[in-house]
C-alpha cells in the first residue's frame, strides 16, 4: 500500500510538471509568493495537495510512513525562485529519468514519451516505444532501480528523476537529491 501511495504522488507530480499554470498575489519573506486561489481537491488520493500561484506551483507530498507529516514540497516554476522548504523544479521539463516502467503509460497519455532519456532495467521493459528509443540510442539504461548508476544519471543530466518510494529513507533518492537533481 505504501508503494501505491508513492505511485500516486509520483503520478501527480508528473502531471503537474508537464502542465504549468498560475494564480494571484501575496508577499512572503523568502520569495514573491502569491495568494493562492486555486488548490487541487483530490477525490481519491490523500497524500498530496497542489497550490497554484502566479509564478509557480507548490506540490506538498505527505509522508505515507508518518501520519500528518510532510514528505517533501516541490516548487515548479519557469523562473529560478528561492525556496528554502522544498525542491525546486525548473519548467518546462526538458528530459527525465523514469526508474519504474509503471510511469511509461502516463508519459504516453500526455504525449511526452520523448522526454524520457533514462530508464532502469531496460531488459525488463516491454514497452515498444521505450525499447525503440533505447535501440536508437535516444535513452540510456541507468541500472537497477535499487542500485542506480549515478555516473550515468549525471551524464544524462535530467531535469528530474522519477523514483518510486519503496521505503521512507531511499538511498538512491537521497543521492540524487544531493546532486541537486529533483
């Protein structure tokens, strides 16, 4: 069940990353924050919320392992704004690494499969489009999802890496974050 909760959070972040829009005004000490007049109301998922601001979106993902605790905040913007309480993601996204084959169909549904430049375990992927991209050297295999090859990640230089959360303290996620890759 925890993996499904993280999958929902990953899916949400995925859709928001590729659909950047805005809202209205309020001042904040760390950045020009805008009064949010739009918050996504979730009908089924319970572990995230999306707030729309004039120059950015804020996605708050709740921790599925600790009740009422925030797992992470993501700020999506075209402009580099100073956010001290979360992870900044520059939009539009140019390329991504998808570490789980469960994400491919979501990329396909929004016609963004071309953004995938890295995957894990290519030999276990049966998606024809992904296999063709690999054969054409349009994407790289970054290894096993539990032991990601960080040198390949750096070589790809992705705008973001989508990782399924298998536990609260994921070493791969921590290493990627330490390299300033969202």
